């Protein structure tokens, strides 16, 4: 069995595949859904960090009172 060497440059770029695989309205819908998902994820992460900071500040305040 003989292996054939392929160059990385022979393969189409992912954005080119996306442009040819979906219509304009589908691409816009995917971009919108992606933006909403990223806002949700970053909002959730921000909330976790904020709660962690509140707990840390509360722990420092309580330990200073002891």
C-alpha cells in the first residue's frame, strides 16, 4: 500500500467551505446564534467570577473580625 502525500495548501480553507456550503441567510443565522451563545457563555463566566470575588471578600472580612 502506497501512501500519497498531500499538502496542507491543497485543502480549502474552512471559511471557504462555510461560504460554499451555506446560503447567505443560513450564514447570517449561524453568526447570530454564535454571537448569542458567546454572550451567554461570557455572561455566565463573569457571574462565576463575580460570585467568587464576593465570597473571597466576605472571607477576608470575616477573618479580620476574628
